[in-house]
C-alpha cells in the first residue's frame, strides 16, 4: 500500500500552489475585512484550467478523480486561503456531478464548458429553513405547466447566490402527502432569475468573501429541458454529489488545520520569552504535536474515502468519517495556533483568529457531527436508528 503522491499528483499540487502564490495571507485578510467575492482568485484558477478538474475532458475538464480534486482543495486551503479560497471554487467540483452522471449529452454540452471556463457561477439550492437535513421533507414546490415548471419556496444557507447566474435546485414535484419513499423531488439546473428569486445575505462569523444567503423563490419559470433526469428522482441524483462533497470539505479542513499549525510552529520558534523560544516548552510542543497527528490521521481517511469513490466502491462511512475527523482535527489545530500565539493570536494581523472562525464551517456543514455519529452507529455498527 503506497501512501505517497504519484509524480502527476505532485505536479498537480505544485501547479495549484503556483496559482495560489499571488493570493497571500494579506489578500485573504483584506477579503475577510471587506468582503466581496474573490474574483481574481476564481479567474486565476479558471484560466489555469482547474475548475473542471473532475469533469469530462470532452467538455474542457481534466477528467481526473475525486482523489485529485481533494488534493487540489487541500492545497488551496493549506496555502492560507483556507475555507475562503476553497469555498469559492468547490461547487464546481461536486455540485454539477449529477449532470455528469445523469445529464443528457445536450445538457452537458450546454452547461459544463461554461462552468469550467468560469463563465458561469452556480449555487446549490437544497437546504430549507424548516427542514434542515431532513431533505425528503423539502417543501419548495415545482408544478409542471406544459413545457415548463413554476417553482415557489424558500432556501437557506445558499453560498455564492450574490454572484451566481445558475442554480442547481432541488424541488418537490409530488405533493409531500403523496410522495412515497425517496420519490417526489426533482433536480433542476437553470438560470438564476433575480426577478423571481429574492436574495438576502446572511451576516456570519467568518468567510466574508464567499456569501451565504436565504432565497425567496416566487413563481420561477424553469424549462423542462433544464430538469436533470426523470421527474421525481432528484433525491437519488443529489446523493451522487454528497459523498464527494464530504470528501472535499474534509480535505479543505485538513488544509486549513495545516495552515494554522504551520503558523503556530513558526511563531513558537521565533517568539522568545525568558530568554528562549517558547517552542522549547513542552506546554507549547505537545498540543501542536497532537494536532499534527490528528491532521495526519484525518488526511489518511480523506484519501481512503476518495480512493473508494474513484474505484466505484461504497464509501459513505469513510466519507462521513473523513468529514468528522478532519473537522475536529482542524478546529483543534486552529485553537492551538491561537493559544500558541497568546494574546497576539487574538489579533487579526496574525491570521490564526480568522482560521479558527473558518474552522467552524466544516464542523457544522454540510452535515452535523451528531448526525454523522448516528449514521456510523446505524449503518456500520448495526445499531437501531435513533431519529
């Protein structure tokens, strides 16, 4: 079993680092203060051809796997871009996967090249205010009228809706009281019509450069040709993007944790108190060493899950475990980085407080740690379902 990167993967990592190099810590600090989508960063990755890393070569993508996509997202976060940089592009990696798997050739040709080239920006419209993770109870309604659907409802925590011109939307085409099992939801990829979609930005703790929003959809017209696959099978289709999403956010969390750990170790070597570097003290060394081990272990689970996914093997337990372990390891690493800096860890100019604020994201999204524990208990250990 070989845990080292292949030569091609090393070249990929180096290429991503070169693209990220001009976007240093001061760039992301400025974005954290001022907000505004990181247009230059997004364009740099698009121009270098990386937005379609896991999409088919026939449409301008690189045709690589989720393993390489995870490596890319880890590298972006680890450069210090953190979740701000990663969140600006990761919708491209997992979000349109249902189109790759279930879309018609006409739909793929119409949608994928523009996304890969950075001409389109998409948001992911699934979560609703009153259903949370209970996706089968979504209430946003899509009613068919001849050659189109009319959609009304609400969505919440929708990233990049301030700048998106496309939306991947999950809506109910069968009334909730008539739906059976997982049937009744349909998946659409369509224009983000701002005359029919009201967007309210949610002010939040961190990642100011990538907006989060609540959407109010009022009689949005969607052509039938913008529906992905069969009517009523949208939940089944959306599942094909969920394991990659967990793998990628886990990779990003490990990258963010490593960025924090690097800053902490550097500071511990340079900062002198009582005539010697604080890094000589075991009270500083041991928490950082523990964080290194936790991040390494989480990273191994990330790549196990990615390898299983790319081999078309079941990976639900591994993908969820990777997300859980990486989020916890990231959070502890960012916390230890602040403690290593002492009072200066609270100062924005040292960056680690920003990392800690961003470290909450993979802990909370796209699924709670508690629900992951329930999943592992039920699906892996065979315990009774608890919810």
